[in-house]
C-alpha cells in the first residue's frame, strides 16, 4: 500500500495520469461506463461475467499450483528460495526495461483499448 501511495505522489505519475484523463477517447469511455452503470440489468450482467471470470481464474491458479507441486515432488522444479531470487532478478530487469520504455515514450499518450461492455 505504501508503494502505491509513493507512486501516486510521484510528479511524473501525476503528469501521466493528467495526460490520460484529458484524452478524448478516455473521456468518451468513462462517459459510456457511467451510462452502463445506471442500468441495473447491465450492472447485474457485468457482475455475473466478473464472477465467472474470477472463478475461472481461481480454477486455473489451482491447476497451476497442483502442477507446480507435482513437478517439485519429481524434482523438476527448484526450491522456492531459488524461485524468489530468480523472481527478484526478473523484477529488476523488468523495471529497468519499463523505465527505459517510459523514457522513450514519455511524450506519447498511452493507447486506451476500447472496452466492449455489451
């Protein structure tokens, strides 16, 4: 939570959010979202879709954890300590890559994908 607060206090993040919220596509999407949320039937439909997606995601995660446990039992996966070290290295590389991309794309407005709620 502290990381999120720290990020939101960052002037660069605030500038990026300002650019995004001033984007006409973003404004139009937010307007459409507000209209959809006024219709109780559509809200109910969206909730059902989200519940289904969460259930499917949870099921997939359980399957992955089972497979991971099987592979560990067979000795085909390293211990968690090694995984943690590898994850930290990967996180550092990913952060460095993201930082470089941010510098390259600093002046660009991010592409906002359209969300079909119907």
